[in-house]
C-alpha cells in the first residue's frame, strides 16, 4: 500500500494477489476507511503459485506521482523479476514493463527510494539459475 499525492487530495493505493492470473488494485479516498471495488491490473501477472510484490510511490520530475512495482514476470513460476511503472496511477491499464532485473529464480521483493531520489533500490529473493 502506498500514498498517491494528487493535486486535490491524498489517495491510498492497494495492490494485492488474486487467483485470476493477475494482480488487483483498489483506491481509498477516505484515508483507508473504505476502498473502491478492486480492479484487475491485467498487465501485472500473478505467478501460478502466487507471490508477494512491492509497490513504491515516487514523485516524477513534473511532481506528479508515479507507481513503481516489482514482481516475478513469468506466468507459471517465480522467476524473471520485473520492474513496472504506471505514470497514470489511477488507471490499472497503464502499467508498462521497464525491464527484467534478474533472469532466473526470484521471489518476494521490496522497493525503496534512495536518499537522493534519483535511484530506487530493490531487495529480492533469488535462487540458483
């Protein structure tokens, strides 16, 4: 869960596992008291055995909020850790794959913005190739 800073207000964004083969997303405009009906994020694949993913909210160069997401990108196995970006954070169809950062086995991951705000860090599980 991350906060999206909007010109009008602050919104909470939740990204979760599903059994449908892709992730689901929901927004809260009430500081988490309630959330909108979850929407399918078809571009964010959920692996066959489910896997935790990480989402990060960052300020873009034009001061809008972008969402960054990490998760294995293979449809059947926990492998090929991908990084995704959504520059239109309220639209689940706007996710784009930036790149695969680790070929081979990968699992749970966590994203963090570095102090200088020029880089992000990704800590993740991996196995032998």
